[in-house]
C-alpha cells in the first residue's frame, strides 16, 4: 500500500531521479515500480472505514518497447513538477499537457499525442507520479479544477488574505484546488452541509440557512472535487464539525456519499487525505419519498442506473450495513429515483425551513 510520505516533494523527486541514474551506471534497465490502481488492488479497512490501496505493483522499464512511452511521460511529469516546486509556481492539468508537448530528443517521436488522447496521457502520467511518490498532485504544484461554493460564519486566511465566508454574496467563496495552506481564524458553526447540486446550494444560501442553523454550506457540481473533499476532511478532523451529505435518492447520490465517506477506488492511494469516515448521509431516502409524498415524482431508471445500483449495493463497505441494504432494496423495488429538487413542490423554501431542520433535529441520518 502507498503510504503518505513526509519527505519534502523536491527531495522525493530527486530521489527518484538518482535511483534511475544508479540503474544506468550499473548497466541495468531503469524501471519505475508503480502501484496498480484497480479494484483488484483495493482493500477496505473496516477499522478505519477507509478504502486503501493494496501492495500489488507493476514494473515499467525504460528499455521496453511496450513501456518506453509511458515511462518517458511519467519522468517528464516529474521534471515539470520539480521545476514548478523550484519556482514556487502552480499550473493546471491542462497546462501540464502543453508543457509535455514536444518530441523526444533526436527521435522525432511526440511525448504525448494531440488533443484529448494527449490530455489523457499527460493526466495518467501525473497520476502515476502521485502513486510513485505518495504525494498528491497538489503537493506537486499541479492543480485540478475548482468547482464549488461555500458560505458560513467562518473567517479564514488564504494566501495572506483574510476572507469572511459570510460576506461573499450570492455566489459564495470559490473553493480552490489546493486548500492545504488555508488557516481557520474564526469558526461559528455547529456542522457542515455538503450537497452535490449548486442549485440546492443557491436555495440554501438565498434562505441564509448557514446563518439560521449556524452551519457551513458547501456544494460542487456532481462529484466533489479533490479540493472540496480535502476541505471537508480538514473541517471534520481539525474543527470537529459533523459533515452531512445532501444527495438525491438515486444510485449516483449514494455513490457520491460513498466516495466522500470511504474514499474512491481511483484515489485509494490518498484516502487518508480525502475521505471523511465520520460523514453522515442526510439526503433523500425511501422513507422520505413516502413521508413527503414524492412517489409521483419518481424518475424511472434507465439501464445505466440499474447497473450502478447493483455495483454500489455490492461494495464491500455497504454489504454489512443493514439500513443501506434496505435502501438499495427499496430503490430497486420502485426502479426509479427521486431528486432533492422535487421538494420544491412542498414550497420553494421547504428544504430550508422544514426538511433540513427536521432531519438535523431528529438525527435522521444514515452512516
């Protein structure tokens, strides 16, 4: 399993380079030992409630026709990261792609392909670098997308600027890709509400739920970005705030909760930096659909929904959770999903004034 390293990122990259040079000096074929990122190499630890990466690895050799291109791409990503760290600058994944564009010296062979294929190649090179070093791309000064909004009675310091989350207008504060250096200066909140939809966040923000319930509201567009997941984890661990996840009653909403709480298969190597084992599901359940008379708003499943439900229900981390299995069974029975947006039929601000306060008060959550 890849362990979180405490080594300085620049030192770690230098170590990788020196190892490769030593192989060459000894007349050996230089190689990179890369952990295998697949379901077959993922382990669920019931003691920590985290999805973790196993010990299986694959060697990638420089002098191997099948390996050489990916080998060079990974080394190029390492060189770019080393340069960024030395200059104390950050770039996006898209910019890494352009920085990798070019030909191998004296060969005329492109390091990465053109267009979407090349972007995929450079992305995977960065991912491989994460696996090899045990560092996150943010620690390597490579940022992902920032999609998300926050509001609440919290004051932070970010990049030398003091920011008040309660005074960011209708759009809220935009969550950056890298939240490692954010300092929490003043926090007046009892819990955090995370939601997958920005439309729901906008309703809660307009209704000033964060002020009325003394909480923080955070949203992304679909699956949470790494920056949001890390921010939520920090608020859970450092501020000891309960994290409640608002999601639709559908396989995708359940999956979003699963990723937040247990970690994801794709990022199992950094679950300890992203997952929130103490997160609670506050979203729609089969019981809510009946309680709030939402059956008329059921959206019938497509084949892709049925397939996703089966996959999620069979995850090891859900297998022995009786209430979750009950929800899966009831969802499978009605063969449909219900969105949080349907609560608007009870009143424009029903979700703010009734649904959330009642569920929080009665601790009506799933774990």
